[in-house]
């Protein structure tokens, strides 16, 4: 399996994440990809290639123009305002308040943020844009006939909506790839999100559409980020009714239950009969992930990959989360090797 990878991800190296009332060095850090890259090389999964450029059109096919302009300029404007730390949202358009975008950068951060843990820094935009182009390059490989491809994206994307960042995400790489498939001749695309966290951004982007199926396995939002989306009764709206499937699971869930949910998810995907499958691949369902509560083991990830391969669909893997950094390479590559049958 070919991997698409760019060192541009290193341009995002935020020093702060608001966690437990403290500013800590972020869980979502550059070394995550070093471990994955190292493991890919170690097992010889396949060639590792640089992304191509696709310009802004496929990004603007998913995200609002004003949101993209905000992301592009936020760091410079934050600095110009005289702030000395990294840019962190701290005021929101809450219930019964005005839902319009203010002028001051501090207010705009709250307007576009869905959570406060994600700081915007120098290089964040460039890294996010490169990450989207990694996903688009992987999508092009699948379009050209590859049975599978691994888009080694960073920063991740599945929490980003058309006009929202947060949960370590800025541009929704999987959604951008799905829309690119749609705009280049594929009639139906399925997104299977196996990251521990609910892919609220991806769900929101396609919630009223029947041409992109969204299926997600995740920590029950009563107990887990993003808290305010991902419940089982969210099934889509309008033409999209029935084209969102959420399979939330409680704290302590192990692979027996998780794998049964995966079978349910893959049955829905098979019924949908998409032209291609995009897997939002997070490995934060791992038993020792520091911010998650599922109990999957390293060998479970190999079985996960084999189960996904049994769907028999052209498959684009898009990297999302995974924060037990010492094991992230093994767990991620186990999925890909399982998919390939070893
Ligand atoms: C991004 B991805 C933990 C708070 C976590 C943000 C999590 C973002 C996860 N107590 N806040 O889905 O892996
Ligand atoms: Zn996650």
C-alpha cells in the first residue's frame, strides 16, 4: 500500500493545549507521525510519496470561504493585536446570544472554535492545508485504480466542520477527499470513522445529503469529547435521513463489542454500495491511550484492518487521532497490514 506523506505537518507544533485547567504540551504533536513513518519503513508497507498540489478549490468545496480566510490570517492578526501566547478561544456565541462574526480576532476565535483546547499558532494554516492535500493525493490514487492508499495526514480533520475548528482539527481531510470523489464522477462515497472520538465535523458536513454515507464508532458523547454530537438518534436530515449512523459505546468497551459494532457499520456500508470507502483512521481506541476509554489491543487493530478489507471496496485510509505515541506506529500499521492480509 502506498502512503502519502509530507514533512509540512511539522509546521504545526503548538506548545499549548488547555487540558485539565493547565496549558500542557499538546497530545496532538509532530512526533506522532515520526513513529508512524518509522514503522511504515520498518515493515516495508510500500512507497512513501509526497503530495501533489490541488489549490484551494477542493477545500472551498467543503469549507466556508470566510472560515478559510480566518484560518489563513488568524495567527498574524492575533500577534498584531499584541497577544503574546498562542491563540486560544475564550468567548462563545452561547445560547440566546447573537450568532454573527465579530470584528476583533479574539471574538472571531470564539465564533469559529468548537472547543478551547486547540491553539492556533505560526504554521498551523500551512500544515492544515498540506494535510488536506495529502488526503486529496490519496484520493487521486484511489480514483486512478489503487485498491487502497494511506493518507498520513496531520493535523487530523474529522472534528472540523465547514466553519468550525477544534479537537485538534482545522480542515476536514476525509470530507475534502469524499467531496473530491463526488466531484470527479463517483456517485456514492462512504466514510467509516473508527477514531475513538465522534467525527462531528464530517457528520455535520454531510448530514443533509444522501450521496455521502457517514458511519461512526466512538466513545459515547455523554462521557467523551465532542460531547454535543454523536448520539445514536442522529440519523441525518431531509434527503440525508438514514445516511448517518452513529454507534456510540460506553467506557471500558473492549474489542468483542467494538468488533460487533464494526460489523453493523460494514453491513450498512455494504447495503449502500459506495464507489469508494474512506476510513477516518484514529487509533485512540487503544487500551492505553491517554485521553480515551476503549480497550483495544495492538493485535485487535490487525483484525480491524482485515474486517474492513472484507468489504472489498477501494479504500482510502485518512489518519486521524491516536495519542499513545510509543505504540501509535504499531497500531496504525497493524490496521494497514491487516487490510492487506498479513
Ligand atoms: C481529536 B481526535 C480529553 C479532552 C480531549 C480534545 C480531543 C480531540 C481528539 N479529556 N479534547 O478525534 O483524535
Ligand atoms: Zn480521536
